[in-house]
C-alpha cells in the first residue's frame, strides 16, 4: 500500500493534472461507496420492496448520529491539508493522530446511544399503517446492527479524510475496493442464507456492511502507523492534546452541525414520505440511491478542491486556490448536464435493474422511481457547482459558510417545498419529487454569490503544532 514520493504538484505548476490526480481516486471511492448501498438495495430488492423501504427509512436516522462525528473527520482533513501545504509534516502528523483518537471516542459513544434509542427514533415517524406494520420493524433490525458497528464505519472515514488532506487519494481507493468486494460477496450469502449461512434478511445486509468496514479500518490504521503513504503518525500522537482537540472541535463543529442539519432534513423528508404507501417509500429510497451516483463526479471534484484550496492557502497561494475552484466547477457542471440528459431519457430501465416488477408494489415502485429520476435530472448541473464550491469553503477552513449554505439549501429550499407541494398544493408524490429538485438549485445560486465575494481566501493555521520536522513532498501518485 505504500506509495512512491513524487514532487508536489498541488502547489506548483499546472492545475488540471494535480486536480485530476486527486479527483479520480475520490470519484472511484465514492462510486465504491455507492456500490455498498446499491449492492444492499439490489439484493434486498430481490427479497421484497418492504426491505428496500426499510433502508430508505433507516439511512437518514443512522446518518443523524454519524453526522455528529463526521464534522471532526472533515476538520482533520482541512488541518492536515493546510499544514502539509505549509511544509509542516510534524504538525500534520500530530493533528492526524489527535483526529483519529478523538473521533474513535466520539464514534463509540454515538454507536451505544444509537443502539439504545433506535426504537424511540422510529416511533417518531408518522408512518402510513402499512408502512408501520411492514417496513418499520425491518428498519429497526438494520439500524441496531449498524449502530453496533459505528466505530468501524468511522475508522475508514477518518483514514480516508486524513489521507485526502495529505494529498494521497489512491491508497484509500484501494482499501475501499477491498472493503466493497467483501460486502458485495457477503450480501447474498447472509441475506438469503447461501451455503453454510442462515438466511438473515435485512440483518444480513447490515452484518456484511459492518464486517467489510471493519476490515477497511484495520488496513487503514496499519497504513497510517506503519507506512510512509500519509502523514507521519506515531502512537504518542494518540494521547489527548487539548490544544489540538480544541482546534479540531472549532473547525469541526460547523461541519458537524451542517451534516446534522442535513440528516434532520432527510429525517423530516422521510417522515413526509412515510405517510405515503410503501411503493412511494421504496421509490424514494431507490431513487435517492441511484441519484447518489450523480454526486460521484461532483463529490470527487469537491473533495479534490478541498485539498487544492487547503494546501495552496497553507502555501499562501491564494490566486492558485481560486483558479482551481473555477476549473473544478466548470468541469463538474458540464459533465453532470450530460448525465442529466441520459437520466431524463432512460429512467425506467435503470430503475428496473434494482427492483422486481412482477408484483403490484414492485411495478408501482418502478413507475414512481422513474418519475422521480426524470424530475430530479433538472438539478444535476447545479449539484456539480454546489459541491465544488462547498469543497472550496471547507478547504479554506470556512466551515461556517459551508454550513450556512447547506442549511439554506435544505431548510429554506428543499423541506418547505416538499411539504408545500406534496400536501398544501396537493401534488402528492410528484410534489415530493419536484421539491427535492429545488434545494440544490437554490444552494448553487447562493454558493456562487458567496464565492464571488472572495471573503473565504484565508488560511486558518498559525505556525507549528508540536515539534516541527522537515516537510514532505506531497504524495499524489503511487
């Protein structure tokens, strides 16, 4: 897994090549992440539409607790990127170690809390009677097992974020590939009881995910401590340092708030959707998982922008940071407009791959899911712009700006629009689909206006953290 050091090109020379070197492994990582979700969706879709509906209910509730700790992994990535750009390898390593130990503690607490309150969270959803009887119990089974594995879920998140901040995105990609392979292989064996395994249904999907993540976490920790592929982390860096933790918390709290507000918005939307029949719930969950594929290039370029901006601001190269953002935004929006055309023209065949259509609920789910994809295709280009600009704000350490824009996107745009169109305007399921599309359109407009102000162009690091050592050459190739 160790890489070969090459001269840094993130802060020197042309912009397109280093951005591509950072972005394409992140795109692959995100694709592999979606593969996790789609593998579960595919196999559970062969089991029943209710199992797919259970995933769509469980995910935002799980994400609510995970998001609390997720902001601190973002903070670690930002700080590592800026210290690496400033040629402070010792500071980057200490920040990485502190992030790893702090987030592990947070993840353990969150996992225990989530396991204990699963039933209470599900009870808050105002579900349709059929959904309550057929879908909610399955969601509870899935959630409890996932919460028990939260420390392993976070382990890979932390590893990937720290390596991304350092400039190495290829090594996490390879670790993710191993993890996804395990999940995809284990899913049918555990869900349907193939071979020596008992048939565990939706619980089998949860066990496969946790086990595969645990393997990725073990590999990631080994790479951080035993190889030169990332920031130099030593075991003594795990001992709590309140000064560094304070900085991680200060930078991470806005990101945690942003992600928590996103999760609360998804829970609110899920509660709205749960008041509809099971076919609508399943179409919503299946459509969201397929549309998450659209986010892949946008997230890849957004996270590459995060590193490009962080390291260049750390190196005091503000104009170079700004140029990298403009290039990434144009590339992301152009590509996604092309994807939008395909999604609008051929939604039914795409949906049908993941759902059996030989039952009444299955056929209705395919029809509703196709409508959902066709309508949301309108926002795809805006998704590209928004993800890149949010990556720029986070890379600069301006996590409060990213938080504000995300809140506007969800709580001014998406949630009120879905509620109004679905219930007050009487559009039903179509109102949900249209309201979901409006959020990113509003968010991209606000983010572009904020970016144009230029108030984000300032690094947040101040000198060294701990004992300084000679800076590294940033690893962008292996």
